[in-house]
């Protein structure tokens, strides 16, 4: 069975084609037949596309175009050019989509229908940088292959068993009754990390206490006990928690009240400010991409250095919160572009920089 996976992030589109018949046990991660990635974070008005297939790796800069057009260009490399691994796109059996926010409606993988798409669209107010991009992927596949079955897999599902003490915000109880609660995100990644850690450690997942770290343009941690998420940094929306590429992470809500009164900002202004002009980009004034921050820091840029120091400080604080929630620890698992050690490569975070002398 050939399965195409579309993973739309806030600044990138990652895709893989798998033939699961080549690895039916799944004891080891299956190797994709083809991989594609589009990155919108490196150049203003441009997208960088990298595709791998048939042992070939091809990079292309795409001019300014819609996300759907860019994804269609990427998918054409499945059947055309040196990376082609299929004769026709209709050889794909099913496509799976990572969807960021499923709210209280979805806690399991779900066949994509018009009703499902409508609910995902309604939840876009809680994940404005993600759910619309997830929907665009579904519409793109419907345009290319109208009869192809599509499945939505939700980032929030893994955190559905959070204890109430972790899930309920300390505001009026009616918030919780209205569905305002900690949902948590990156659940697909955190669940996979926990399962793979158990395999690598040759331990039963139910016996492990893990901190899983998804560190990329969006960042989150999860405390996983016995295979279940008991605490996580992201909350009602993907904005809470760690400092991120362009997102602020957690800030004093009094700041927002002050800005509403002092500067007359609207809700839309705050949304843009916190989601697109904060985090590494907001502090450094140059970029939300960790690669650019590390390069500028190495060159002596003080604001890039400050952005990095704030990021590490907040990461250490949240790691401590995960540890105390677990009451012990068997392993820390790193995943995501920023979670790769950058020693000599400059592409990620060195673990010794996160933990300092305790590494």
C-alpha cells in the first residue's frame, strides 16, 4: 500500500511517500520512497523546495505563489524528473494529513469528509497558522485526485488524557465548560518519539518516564508517563509555552491588557504580533529561523545572542516543569530541526548548550 503523508507546518510543508508492504512489521521506521519539503522561512517571497527520490536529491527555488500551487509543484516530482518514483499519481492508495487542532471533536484518525473539513475550518481560529494550511493540503489532493481516500490525524489527540489539573485553566470554571482548556499539540510527534524511545531503550513503554521535545519553528515539550501525555507546554492554542520562531510562547496576559489600553490594538493586531512577529524573530529583528540566529550569533550580533539566550532559558524552565510532573526521568527525546545537535554544523541546538554544565 502506497501512502502519501502531507505535514503542513506554520512555515513548511513536509511530505513523504511510503510503501508499507516493504516493511510490514514497522519495528523500525519505514524508509520513504520519496521525500519532499517546501520551506517558506528562508527567503521573503520565495519558497525553497528540496525533493529526494531514486537516490537523487534536487533543490529548487519557487517564486512567490500560493501554498497550493507550491504543493502541486512538489507533488509533480513524484511522477516527473529524476526523483520520480511513480508512473501516475493515481498509484497512491491513500493520503494522510497531519491536522493541528481537532478541538473536542476528534481524538482518533478520521476519514476526510466535507463535514470534517468544515469543523477543521471552524477550529482555524484556534490554530490560524496551521489548520488553514492543513485544509489547503486536502483541497490540493482533491483537485489532483478527486476519488483518493484522505485521512486526518490530529495533533491534539495524543494529549486527550491530560489530567484535569493539567488541562483546566485557573480562570472561571465556565471557561472549561465552554471548551477552553489545554489541548496540547505536536501530539503525533510526541507519541512517535515515546514509542521509538521504548524500542531503542528495549524497554516497555508503560514502564518509562520520558520528556519528548519537538523543537522546530513551533516548539513544545511533553511529559509522557507509561505512554500517556500527562503534561505539555502548548495549551488552548499552539501559541502557549516555549519561545518559538515567530511565536512568543507564554507571556504575562497583563501585557496584552496593557497593549489593548495603551496602544489601542485590536484582537487581530495581537494575533499578528504574537504569532508572526515575536519569538526569535521579534527579539533578533532578523529571522525566526534558528539557522540564521546561530549564524548571526557566531558573527557577534548581540540581539541574535539575546534571542538565543532567552530561548535556552525558557527551554530549561519548561524542562524542569516536565521533570517535576513526572517525578523522575528515564530519557529525554529530541525531535525537530532545532533538536539536532549543531556541533560543527550550525543547524541545531547542542545539548550541552541546553543543559550547560549538567549535560
